[in-house]
DNA sequence: TGACAAATGCAATCAAGTTGCATTAACTAT
DNA sequence: ATAGTTAATGCAACTTGATTGCATTTGTCA
């Protein structure tokens, strides 16, 4: 896992500690292809025989978000999900039946739209959230 | 308020009761140009000297959502917001500093993208959520 | 190895949202 | 207008996601 050591080196060089929790959590995010909730993350830590308090999990997520190592996404479930922030800008397609999540990369994306928003409303877009909900192949 | 009586008539014809709570809440949604959280809705009811239990507020929102009278939107605050579902399909631009919310209508929208998603992944998009975050004119 | 501060665990707390159950009130039929 | 029915409500307890203060532990570096 080349990327893990890179991330850790980077954090260390910025003066942050490489705790067991931090290494485990970044490792899990790197391996997961789908966004994880705080709970799912904690369960995965447990599955790996590493017990961490939920406060620590939330604090670590918050830290990693601040460091731009993970990004927040949400599917309107009443909770937040997080995914590693290394991959290209993409969106999600979420099956409303089996809840499977997949990534989708849209070419050209929304840059034109964001330009129009600025022309129209003088509103400077810095970020957007876009998720698609529907039925996957199996569930149609 | 023509639309209010229309909505109420429609509900009544479908066999639902026109309770004081229901009338008040639909009225508030019709008057509010911004999506409301359950709490804000309840506070607005209180402001109008009408005290309602939070369980009732949640149940009524759930009912109105089921009736397609309101729709759910979210700005990643860890809570859900709701807005009246009469207006054309639109999205939101949310200022990350002053939190002001405005509507934006995108011509052509994401139909092309959704078509591409089906071609690419055989995933049938039924719905999407798209919000823009950035700085409004005042806050830039 | 020891000192310092970051990170952690624990427990309490908060906010959003849900549920069971007894009571109230909107509507219907008479 | 009245009585019966049942949807809607209030209350209280509860669940889940998330946050915080504080004492303790642990990673780092001199």
C-alpha cells in the first residue's frame, strides 16, 4: 500500500502523530470503495480486533476531513458518510432498493452550470453535491 | 391564497382530514421561499401562537412527503429540510458564510447525464439531489 | 529515558428523529 | 344536531448520530 505510507509521511511532516487509530482508519478508507459512516468505520475497526471509542472515531474523521484526506458525502439517510479524497472528482449512484453505491464520473461535469450561476446570480460556487438515486441493474 | 385551498380540497377528496395542524403547516410551507427543518417549522408554528408536539410535526412532514406536497432537500447539516413541491424542478445555492439559500433553475438540467449513466452502468436514475455551496454576493 | 502535547477513553450531553399508547377531534351517517 | 369511527394528536420514553469536558494515555523528540 504505497498511498498509505505517503499519506502518513505527509501527516508526520506536518507535525501530526501517527497513532494506531489514525493508521488503521486511513487504511480502511483507502481500502473501501464506498463511503463509510462513522459507525461502519467503527465496526470495521472492531472486525480487525481494534476497539476504539466512538468519540475518537468522530474526532479522527473530523481531523481527516480538515486535512482533506477524506471528504463528506451524504445520501439523505440522516447521517454523514466519508470517503477517501484521493480519487478524481466523482458522484454516486445509489440504489434505493438494495442500497448499493457506485461511483460515476461525469465528463465536463457542472462547470458550465456553475459559470451560469455566477453570471445569473453573482454567486461564487465553491463546491457542489450531486447524487443520483434509482435502481441498479439487479433491482430494476 | 388560492393554492392552499386547492391543496386542502385535494387532500379532503382523497379522504384525509383537514386538521388545524395540517392547514397551518401547509400554509407555512407555501409562504416560505426556503426549505425548512422540522424544528424551524415548529418554531414558526409557535410564533403563530400554535403549539404542536414535535412528534406531530414529524408525522405531518412525513405525511406531506408521502402526498408529494413537500419534498426533502438537504444541505449536509445533519438534518433534513423540506420545501413545498409545487414549484418547478430546481436546485439550491447555499452560502457557506451567511447560510442564505436561493433557488436556481438549470435549463436542460441533468437529463443527458442520466441518460449516459443508464448507457454506461444500466442504472435507472429516478431522482437526484444537487446543491451548490459557495459565497453569495454579499459574502464574497 | 523523560517531558510535553496530541490523542484517547469515559461519561455525560445534545439534537434529530421515531414509536407505543391513551386521548382528542375531524368527518360521516343518521 | 348527535353519535360513532378512526385519523390525528400529545405525551413520554427511546434510538441514533454526533459533540464535549476532563482525566489519563501515548507518540514524539530532545
